[in-house]
C-alpha cells in the first residue's frame, strides 16, 4: 500500500497559521476531536458562528438557520458546551414582553476551531483575531514553559523580543 502525504505547495499558495489549543488529557482530547469532527451537525453549527471576540450567537437564530430539528441542534449545542468549545448564557431581552433568551459564545482557546471553517480573506476582523491568538498562544506557552523550567525571558530571547 502506498502512503499518501500532503505537500503544502500542492494544496495552496498560502498556509494560514492556525493555533490549536487542545485538552492535555488524552481521553478528553480524543472525545473532543471525535465529537466535533465526527459530526456534520456540529461542523454546520460551527460554520454559523461568527469569528470574532465576544460575539454572541443566539440559540433561536441557530435553530432557525440550520436544516436540522430543534432537538438535534440543541443536543449538539449542549455537547459543544460539554467539550468547552462553546459557553452558554442567558440574557433578558426587553420589549412588549420581557423574555429570557439563551446565547452561546466561543471559548477563547477554541476560536481556532471556528476559524477552520472560515476563509481568512472574508474576515474583516483579522487584526483582532491575530492579536487574540497571539495573546492566547503566548500566555499558554509561558504557562507550560514554567512547568518545564523555561522562563518567560528565555522564550522572549528565543523569539527575538529581547536582546541576546
């Protein structure tokens, strides 16, 4: 059997530098990846979520926009929350009649998952996205480095942020 490999110059002239934050627990990692990427419904939900900080997507809007039953959408939203990809919240909307509505936000460290399904050229907030990912990556890197005896100064020197 011949092994196939991906050659980047054959795929696309430009490669988007995704930053992937994944659970460190092996069981959680496998469950999250299988749960999200093994479900067309979850991928469709993620495609409908805006790629910007602090954006809320309302449950009602998702249910109306998606070609699945309410029960299917709600079940999959609940699972995305369980995997900590999304967080749910409630807010009171005032009008003729006050109502409580459920909304979802993307976990900061899971923004990459939303970006997988977006064309970078179509995003009008790339500056914000890049800065958010840089902040998250840097703080996570410093955190894990400390566990292995690597200082923040060492990291800064290695990437050229301070004089050698």
